[in-house]
C-alpha cells in the first residue's frame, strides 16, 4: 500500500513505542515514590501517534510538540538518556536541566520543541514552515496538537495563514478525548475536529491513532504533499489518554469501561500484532526487552548525573553595561 | 547627510537590510501592495516580491508566534503590528515564547526578529489607537525595546535591531512619521542598541525622555532657559537594555532628574527609570525624581480632553521647577 512503512521502519516504530511506554511507567513509579519534580504529563496509550507520525521525517524537518511530548521527542530521534536527564534537571539533559519535561528541544534533530501553552505549537510550527518557504528549503514542519488546542483562537489564525500561503506543514491532531479533565464533547459540538480543515481548503484524514501503520500512511501522504509544495494537510488521529492529565491529576472523571475498551486496543498490542507474522513473536519480545533495558540504563545513568550550577543569564539583562 | 522624513528613514533601513541579507523578510497587515498605513514599507513589495514582503490577514497573535519560530529557523523576520494598542494580542508569543528559548534551550537557538509597531497620542485616534505600552514589553526579560525620536535614529536603530540576534520591539510614534531630519548616508551607519543620546547639554536638571517626548522636553528646555535654568535632555532611545552610564553621568552633573514618558504612570516606564535612579544615583540627587506621564485613565477622544492627558512641554517645565524648588 502506498506510503506504508517498510518492515525496518515498522520495527523501529515498535521499538520506540516501547521506549516511550517504559519511560512513562518508570516516571509514574518514581512519582509515587516522591522522586520526580513538578507535574509530568504521560502519554501512555498515545505512543503510536507521536512515534509513527514523525518516523518519515528528516533531521532538517521541524516538529513542534505539546506539554505531552515524550513520544514526539523519541519519535523525532532524541535518545532517551538526555530526555530522562532533562526530566530530572541534570547538566546532561537535552537543555542542561533548564527546560524540564514539557519544553524539551534538540535543534540538531529538528525538535523545537515541547510547548506547554496549549495551542502555541500551532503557530510555532506554522512559523517554521514560513521560514522554509521564504528561504526555499524543501524541509517540512509538523505541528502536533491536541483536541484541547484545537479550540483556541490562535489555531484558526495559524491554519488560515498556512493554507493561504500553501506553507509546507502537516497538522497532526492527537485527539485523546480530554482537555485536562473536560471531555471533548463538552468542548466542541462536533466529534471530528478535522472537518474544520475543509474550511481552510485543506485536505484531511481521520485515522485510528492506536494503529501506527495507519498513522504513518496518512501522515506520510500529507508530508509528501507538503514537501512537493502543494500546501498543508491535517491528520486527525483518534486515541485515548490512558493516564490522568498529569501526575497531579486526582482522577475520577474517566470512565472505567472507556479505559478498559481502549486498553484492549493498546497501541503496543496493535503494533505487536502487525509485526508478529512477519518477524515472529520471540524477536519482538527481544526488541521489547532491549527497549526496557535501554530506558532502565538511561534512568540509572541520569539519576547519578550532577545538577547544574546557577549562573545569571546576562543576555537578557536590563542594563547595557554590567551592573 | 540626506534630509529625510522619519518614515522614509525607516523605509531606507528596511530596503538596505533586505538587500544586504536575503534572510530578512517582512510581514504584516497592509504592508505590501498598499505600502503600510503609515507608508513605512512603500515600494518594498514591488522591489522584493511577495515572498519577502507579505500582506497578512488580521491575525496578530499567530503572526507574532510565527515570527518567533521563523527567527529560530534561519530567517530574520520584521513583523509590523499596526498599532501599539494591538500589542496585548502579541503577548503570549513575547512572554511565553520569544523571551525564554535562548536560555531554557541552553543556547541552541537565536531569536533575531524585530516587531515594529507605533504608538502614542495626539492624533485623535481615541482609546484603542493611541497608547504607549512601553513598560508592558520592557518588563519582559530577553526582549529589547527601542524607541527612536529622530529620522537618523529611526534608520540607525532599525538596522541594528534587524542585525541583532535577540527579539527587538521597535516602537515608532505616529506623530513623528512626517518629521524631517538629517540622516547619515551609508549602508553600515548603525546606531547601537543600549546607548542613550544627550540631545541638549545642561547643568541644572536632567530630563530623561523617550520617543516624541524628547521633542516636548526640548521645548521645555527652551522655556526653562528663559528662566535662567539650564536643562539637559537625554533621549533614552534604547528603553532596554538601558544606558545606565548615561543616566549616572548626567545626574552626577545636574543632581536633579525629571523622567518623561507617554505611558501610564502606575507601574509605567517612567516609574522604572525613577527606581533605577534611586538605586544607582541616590547620593547624587538633591531632590526626589519627578515623573511626567499619562494619568492612569483611558485616552479620551475630544481634542481638549486628549490634550489634557498627554504629557507636554508645559507639564515638563512645571515638574522641573518643582524639582528645583
């Protein structure tokens, strides 16, 4: 099928999804022990989107992510070790401990970056696409945003300009059913938010966000189209946030039957089933074990790394000479 | 030297920097085909094409956020926000985006963009098109703020702002666009950011002013001279980073300070300059610092009402006399 991932790409997606899941579960466990700092927004159940949507991109392509970006970081090629070190505020973190888990960036990989103002990733990615068009580069920009961000005013402004100027950008709507605690049907009168794309003259497709191959195909088609200079597109990937909004979420508003139904379609299981006939269950279990070991090693190493020393940031000083 | 209007000087700066550096591009409302509502970008779309001089929809929030990431990814955008009164729409992009990334991403990105806007009262444009919100942007760490008061500074500071690797908010004044002045010629004649200018030397009182208030302060200095008082007028020009040495040097000479700014009084830019003077020059002061600002109220429309709220030469004279009393 057109735009399908190769087996090697599919295996890599499977591996990265396990890296992300293990990262989330470790963070959840350490939070319970009181060993994390600040809120952490886990993406359990949403791994297929972040990992598969970014799998066909190059380092020169840009991705703008959200406050729930772990799958986007790993998908875009960041190693798990500097991400873990960043989450624990160490000098060895992607941003030397200055950013924290919501704002991770690695410009060398085109990840710029997490963004914890809901909706802000939409104009951010659009601006990078504008830059690509002004300079005539063939790189594309990808905006990952959620159903909550889709309700912001800036979403309309940015998508209108992206479509108006045929900017090389793909909007990936990670529809996880909640804006913090509020269900999507309490935020919008429509179920399929991507029908709004038609209002901008932009193509869109709805996919099963728990199916990495479906995500890859739909996003890949939009990426190719954008790279050819034919303008933006949107993919709405339906999924479900299995954990709370953040580690500080007290819960009580997600229905048990919904959680059970979506767990039965866990993207890790979907990815496993898609590959088992091709490469065998034993091989997949080995890959899974290696991913778990990689994450364990990253935590061990990061947690023994030093904290940064404080230095004033003089570049933003109020006076033009040192006071 | 060439005699130019303030708007023409800005236009020349844009043309020269776009010619010099192909990564410089402009976007904003009405700036292309029409040449900008204040005519600052006249002729530039014809010369450089739509790709580099873009008319935009009315979308200030997204435009500013887009300038931030365009700047991080290899271009030098110059964004025009038509009125300073629209600046509140740009604030997330400035406060939560542009100002943080160089630091929190540990130097991985630079942020070379300029946000040009114009403010100020006196044109009968009423409460939503007359404000000076200098302190609102100067408050944000990591954002530079510039306010030229002459055609020469308009050109030289805009060229420096475009070449700077940090975000610069460039505050023009609607009543200065037609002002004529001598402008030095040459593509590389820059006015550095962070340097004030002593517009008139004096020995009795220092008047620190911004934008159009520099000209009101010069009129006030003439009136004070008739009373035998020698006022020094310092054009701060670079609101941030601030030229603290120029302030210290002037107060060491005059021992008296008046601060003039068109923004609101409470938590305003003049309040910050006053506090800075207290922090660094207290021992040199003979009297408390005086402020001449806009009262804390909306700007009215009717001419006598608008004139009543705007700072002017008469109010600057009165404040100076009170300081020296």
